[in-house]
C-alpha cells in the first residue's frame, strides 16, 4: 500500500516476473473494492456529507473542599491599622508611596513592638 499527497491510501500494482495477468487483475479488483468501500464510509445513505462526530462530554470535577482563608500575618495586621493615618499625613501620596511608608515604619519597629501584631 502507498499514500499519495492527500494522504489517501491505495494499492500499487507492480509488475513482477512471476506474476501473471490474472494476479494483476485481482489486484485491480481489490483496489477498486477498497476505493468503493472508502467512498461508502464517507457518505451516509442519503449521499449527504458524513455525520460529524459528537463531542465527548466533559468529566465532572471532583467536589473540592472549601478552602479556609489564611490568617493575616503580623505585617498585614499592622498595615491595615496604620494605613489610614499614613493617608491623612500624606494626602497626595500614591498607593505605592503609601505602601513604601508603611514598610519603612514596619522595618523601624523592634521585635517587641511587632509581637503585638502577632496573634
């Protein structure tokens, strides 16, 4: 069997020394039978386009456990508490500038002061 440029499969007939004309005619019959069966598979009984394959149904996702929200770390508790006062002291500051100021305050604190925000 051989394939052509379009990917169609067909039988090729090669002349051999020991083959008779009877063998060649059998190969031609097989080739024509193969082509006709291939054409039948392409078309349904009404000579319409072949029916499209139905899409597979998606598998249902397994029930996932509800995730509990994590506890806020000490810095986040501190930042939430201090943010309003920083906004009042620097009314024209952008969000990133406010975050930098809060970070500077946090780094300036001692471990004893930070322990207040750990729960």
